[in-house]
C-alpha cells in the first residue's frame, strides 16, 4: 500500500519526522516521531508529491524549483502547488509559467520553499 508522506511547517521550521497517511486513513507516526493530533490549526501540512528533482531530492507542496530547459520555458523558478482539477503543477505568476510537475521534474532542482525562501520565486 502506498504511503502518503507529509511535512509540517510551524511558522519557523519544518518537521520531517512526521507521519504518513495510508489510503485507508490509517496514520503512522514513526518511533520518536511527532504526533500531529490537535496541531492542524497550528501547523501548515504539506504533502510529498511522490516525485524527485533531478538530484533525487523529494519534492513537496510549497517547494520552489529552479528549472533549466523544461518544457520550452525560459529558465527560471516556480513553486509547487496542487491543482484541484488534476495533478501537481508548477507556477510563477510573475513569469507566466504554469506546467504539470510530472512533465518537468526531470529538469528541476529544489532550491528552497515558499516559507523560508520566498525571494527565490522571481
């Protein structure tokens, strides 16, 4: 059964010890991990996309990616977001970049995230 991984942003730092949620709704907390029960209102929960960047790093919702040679766009940066009508995609409103993450992950590198490094989204 596929594990659905998450990370939690508490306003200052990420927690990756975290937890996984199985499709049947069962939550697994690793030994010594962080129990999120009752913390949803205090933390922003971000899901792992199931994809890796070109260096093998896991890509999460809210990550900022640098893309070079992806889908014919001029090289730049974009953030990872979930599309309610479909899969994960990247967007950068300033440069008019919108594409499915599945199509460009091979050419991307995680360089930060929207909380700790918003200045990277140029």
